[in-house]
């Protein structure tokens, strides 16, 4: 269990009770006056209204869709105690948590993890991944900043100019440029997704059209391919591949937006009407 569980708020668990039908019932009585449920509710709105409401709603949705057992919580708690050892109690105190509130945080984190694993992975995606992962590529590339330059270089290559020479002259990749663009052998997931998919789609010696990634525009040539030794058959690797693909899709903001959309959330309090407007898929 990651240290982030110590940073999670437990407001949702408090909020579910405190935000229910606020009225005149006294929450706290003091010598200087009482605080009613309605006053407490309005104060919470002012302090952390949108964030608190988001957490309350998301936790309710997660509880409806996924289950976390006491055994799972205890197992994670055991890991936390082993991680911090003798400093465990001090870390709890420093984080203003009791062991029970820590368990609440652990429970919420486990719910999040289960939600992130609950993503659709198609057989087509698995087959594509397998066909890539079972092969290693040897390739070279020329990286430039803009598409116009990339197209000019591609035209030079199509006219028969030397790839390595052009890479040394134009490539902005400090690692491979001086080596004529040579990237050596690599396997699936080593390169950024756009480069990866473009390279694996090429035949040996084929030169790609300009491929845009976060680094710029690539012109790629695959010089050789080989089987990954002992990679295994598709049927044997299917679940492992499914988990790998699911992990790449695991984005909490996207999942939270999906869950909220499915739950058809409608905020009745006009002061909190925009609480979910900023939650969108990445």
C-alpha cells in the first residue's frame, strides 16, 4: 500500500452523515452558542463543498459497484505496519489519523484500485499487443521539430538519399542522431505509443511517413525483426497481456468521469451545482 493513503481525506465518511437532511438539530452546544446541522452543513460547503461532495458521491458509487472485504483491508494494513515498523504510530499521529481512519483510507484506495482494473480490453487489443510483444525490432529514425522539415527529409529518402547521412545532418535526437539514427533492438512499450505502433506496422527496410509524438516528428525505418525468445503462445499470455493493457488505461480522472456519467449525478443544491463540471476524461 502506497504512502498516499496517509494523505487521503476521510471527509466522505463524515460527510455522508453530516450532510444528510441538515436542519435545526444541534450538532455542538457551547457556552457561547449552539451549532445546528444546517450551520455545520453551510460551513462545510464554504470550506470544501465541491471536493467534499465529489468524494461523497464517488465513494457511494464505488461502494455500489465494487466490494472490499475486511480481510483485504487487514492485509493492506499489515503491509503498512511492516513498511513503517516502529515509526508506525508516529506516522499516524503526524498524519492526524487513528488506525480506524487509516482503515477508511485503505478501503477507499482499494475501491479505487478495483475500479481502475475494471476497464474493457478487447480480444483485438490483446492480439495486437501479442503480435508486437512477441517480436523485437531493430530500427533507426530521424527526429525533427516540425512536420514540414520531416516531409522534406522523407522526400529526400524517397529520392534515394542515404538515411544515416540525413540522420546525422538533421536529427535532433542527441543519442541516435550521431549514430545515423540507429536505435538498436527494442521491444513493445520501449518507445512512446505513436512511435511504437508506427514501427511495428512497418515491413523490414520500409520507411514511414512522418510520425508525430511528444518529442516531435519521426521518420522511422525498421532494419530487422526477430522473435522474442520463449515469449509463449497467445492463449498462455492472454491474461497477462490483458492486465498490461488495463494498466496502461488506468487513469483515475477518466474512470471517475465515467462512473459519474453512468450514475447520472444531478446536484440539487444550487451552491454546489458546478461540483462535477470540471471532472472530465483525460
